[in-house]
């Protein structure tokens, strides 16, 4: 008998495949209108927060991105709600085409903004979210939108440099809480809360109010959770340690929208120009292609002259120029000029000067620039600072954003080695000062990487006096008529030390502190006459002078005793904002310091100005909990003086009382044998009392924890605690029976019988849902406790 030949399978027709696809079960749609609406609001908040944080740098068709993106995403949400039950094949096809188009646009924008890709990525996410909002049938699609909103908020937090981002963060959190509740209910398959809160129109108003009051979405509950979250979040934020950021290699760089890109040096922009000085051309200082360095209120008529008597510019610091005039008088109006994000605080150094003119300083051959091309592939400038290789250094990354137009010089911490800057060239003058072909226009952002040396006092003190010839030729110059008398003053100050000072570094420290003590406060003095010397007038005629005069005097004083020194200007670290992580630097933070050279170590700064530390701020002053200190200083700045004085007085009084008590106790204990024995007894009693209190507190917490468990669970956990005290702890990976078998050899048969009864009852209750005789098991547990206490196990 022959078996029938197998029937050949016929290929399915296209119509059969279409029919088969149509017969697939349709995905279950999300029908909670409240959840959908709140998710759309989350996305809207993320879009607006990103737009606000970008400060107008995200533009669509001449409009801020949120003006068009918000209505489009809301329109998509409404459309997807109305069509959530349909296949929407045509819409999905156009969405896919649109996403491919957005991807091509993203690559184009990415190529044009390689220096800072954060906003480019945020713009892509917004575009994809708009397209995605037209296809939201299921809950997991809403989850994708929730993640997009969270990512956009994260981008906004990264980009934002001010606290204008904070309200949007709080609003996002307030919306996210009910979204999480509704999303969790949807995952469990529970009915939407709107069907419970508004079941029908005929429901009484009182009934609906009671439902809302007991609902997970009640304003009282959500408000309490929001408040607790904010308090805990801010508390953790303030006390958590801070570790260096900027772990990526691509660092922020950007130009204002109307600024020329990839600028180079030319005869028209080679010189350093400070708009705070008088310029023959009138208002502003022209840069290449007509770009100005900024028209400050003091620029033009009445601004600072480059020589002779004159008034300070109200906004621009006079010390940023190839030649500075210290015969100016007046006061600057405080204006924010920069925001700096840095891995550590520091002195944002701008430039240094080598030649003393009698009433100021200048850089010799200032326009003799050494030009450096930006690396085509790395997108940055590689600089070669003059610093000995054997000096231990720390790599510090800083990002600067100009809030006010500044001269075409580049602030950075000492010894920058890499510079991310939006020009094709960077110049360095003979002093190593960085100069840009483009002024630091308002809105410009750049990043510097510096290798800042450690200030090792032992090595600096042992540096010696073997100076290279190019250092002595340039940085020991003192006017001959001035040298002898300034040297005499320096030696007089050094002679007041307790022991002779031989180290140049220690001499520099002592002279800086000596100037502070001899002239404890900067003061107003008249204009210098045309032939009058600043240092001579400061030391012998007026017995003091203006703030920057101190650095000039210290520089000349160090030169007079054979220590190479130069005059340097820059910005103090400014006011740290613990919420944004930025240092807010004002024009009034700009001042001068003295830099001294030490063989084999390099240049180190000293600040002789009263009110400042002798050593300028550095990374060595920061720590993991530096933000907590800065946070308290920031809070103290807002607290009224009487309240601040009360808390400071309370803290001081508490420390004083503790110090008094400790000193008296120590005096009694160290007074003789009786005191020592009494102290030892007191320590033993205090230790035992502390141990007893801690044990009682732990027992109280254990009882509270056990009281919240079912009775059978309580009994089993108490048994495990007894065994743990005997040295046998149950591992989380062990089942109850595995644990019992592992320890059965350690206990007597009667003890093992009780352990077996408790374990068997727990397993039957936990996994078999069988009721347990808890009264009997309580008696057995007490027997077990008594046997353990008596040592019979």
C-alpha cells in the first residue's frame, strides 16, 4: 500500500497576505483623555523650557521654536485622540517620510554647529515629537512622549545659565506627578480616574467632591508630595558632593547669530582695543567686517584717556589694553559681564604687562603676534604655555559666556593648553596673552582647558635664584631714580620678620602681606602730575592709593630686590550661583595682581590688595562639598542682617559653650590622678550608656517594622533575628528550607524542632495560603528565646 504523496503548499496570494494582516488583533489604545492631556502638557513644558534656556538661539522661520512647535504638538495630540482606534496607515507613511526629512535636516545643522551640538539635538527631538504626536494610539507611545519631555527638560537645564529655568522645572514636576499616577494605573489595567471622578452628570456635587478628595489626584495629596519632593531634592542637592564635570571632549562654543564666523587676523583687527578708552573714531571700536566690540555707556566723549589725567569708564575695566593708564579716577557701575562654569574656582586671568611707564603699564611689541591655526579635525586650538614640565599640574576646564561686549582678549585660568573658540586664528603677544580677531561679543561662548600648577610651598621656597637670561632682561627693569628708595622700603618690611627670610617666594608672600598691613585700605588720591611717579607717590607722598596701585607697587618692589615680577589683570571668581553652577562675574570683579617668577616653577600670583587673600583663589581651595559652602554663602546674602546675625550669634555661642565645657573637663581630667581616674570612669559609663541607647533605638525601630507585618511574617522575622544574633544570617538567595538545612547541625534536637515548626508554618502560610496557629507559635518562639538566653541552643 503506497502512502499518498504530500500535498504541495501553494504560495499565498497578495490578497491573502493583506487579509491575514487585517485579521491581526488591533493594538489596544489608551482611552484616558486625562493622561493624554497631561502628557502633552509635559512635552509643551519641555519645549518652552528649552526655548527659554537657549535665549532665542532656536529659531524656526524667524520665530522662536516654541511659537510653532507648541501648537503643532497640541494639534497632533488632538488628532491622534480622535483617530486612536484607526490603523492610520497613510498618516504613518507621511510620518516616516517626515522623520527621514528631519534626519537630513539634523545632519545639516550638526555639520554647521559642530562646536556645540546640544541645541541641535534638542531641535531634532522637538521635530520628532511633533511628528510622533500625530500617532499616539497606545500607552507605550505616550511613554515615549514622556521621555522626550524629560530629555528636553534635561537639555534646558544643561544649556540654562540663569534661574529662569527653575519655574519650568517646578511646573514639569507638578505635572509629572499625576502623569506617573495615571500611567501606573494604566499599566495595571485599571479604569481611568476620569470615569471615577466624573461618572455621570446626575451625580451629586458633594459625591464628586468626596471622590476627588479621596482620589490619588487630589490637590492636597499632590501638593504635599510636590513639597516633600522639592525639599528633599534641594536638601540633597545642597549636601551632595560635587565632582569635576565636563567629562566629554566636545565643549561649548557658540557665536551670536549676527556675528561673522571663522574670523582671521588682518591689519584692521590686529591691535588690542578696549572700548573703555577714548578712540579717535568716536563710538565703539571697529573690528573686521564692521563688527564692534560694543558701545558701552562710557565710550566716546568723557571716556578714559590712554594717557594723562582722566575718568574711568563706567562699565569697561581699564586694565584690558596693550597700554594701561593708572592716572584715572572714578568708580565703575556694577554690571554683569560674564558667566563662567568651571571645574574649580580661580582667577580668570586676562593679560600681563612687562614694562612700567611711571603711571601705568604696557606690553612691549604688543602687536607682534604669534598666530595659531585652529585644528581642522579637532575643532580647537592647541597652545604651548611656558611652564616647566616638572611642575605638578591639574587640568581644569572652564566655559565662558560674555554677557557684555568685551575687548578682543580671551580670559582663561593660568596656562591654557587647549582653546575651543569660534575663530579660525588665535594670536599670542610676547607676554603670552591670548588675542582674538573678533571681540568678545555679547552672547559669545568659548571653552578653555588650563593646566594650573599646584602651589607647593616647599618646592617654591627651594626654587633659588637661578633665573634664565630672558627673564632677568625683561622683568627686573626698575627706573634708576626709583630703585634705591623702593629697595630700602622692601628691606625694611622684610626686616620686621621674626627670622631672616632668604627664599624669594617667602619674600614675595611677606611683602604682599606687609603692604596690606602698612596700607590697610585703598584710598582716593589726587591726579598724578605729568612727571610724578606712581610708586613713589604711593609710598612716600600719599601713603596709599587706589586698588590697582597696590599691585604696581608690589611688582616694582619685588623687582628692586632682584625677584622677577610682572603686572597682571583679570577677574576674581565672582559670585557663585549654586543652582545654576555658574560664577557670575561683574566688571567690578576685575582687578590687578602681581605675578612673580621662580626658577623651575614658573609664574605665581600674589594679591596685595586689602580685603583679598594674598594667594588668589585656585582649585586647591575647592572640594567635594564646596557647593554646600557656596550655597550657605548665597543664602546668607539674601537673609536679612538681624536674622543672619542671630544665627551666626547662636552658632558662635554654641561653639563657645562647647569649647568652655570641653576646656573645663579637660582641665579637671588633666589636673591629677583623681581627675584622670574620674575621666576614665566617665568615658566608660558614657560609652555603655550610648551603646544601651543605640540598642534600645534599634529595638524600637525593629518592633515598629514588625508591627506593620502580618502576624505569621512577624513570627518568622523574629526567629530570623534571633538566629542572626547567634551568627547565622539567612541569605536573600536562600529559601526558608535551604536556610534551615544549612544550620540544622548547629542546634540541639528540641531547638531544631521549634525552628522546623516555625519554618513549616511560615512556608504553608506564605506560599500555600494555609492559616497558622499563631497563638501556639508565639509560645514556641518564647521557648526558643528562653533557650537562647540561657545558652542552650
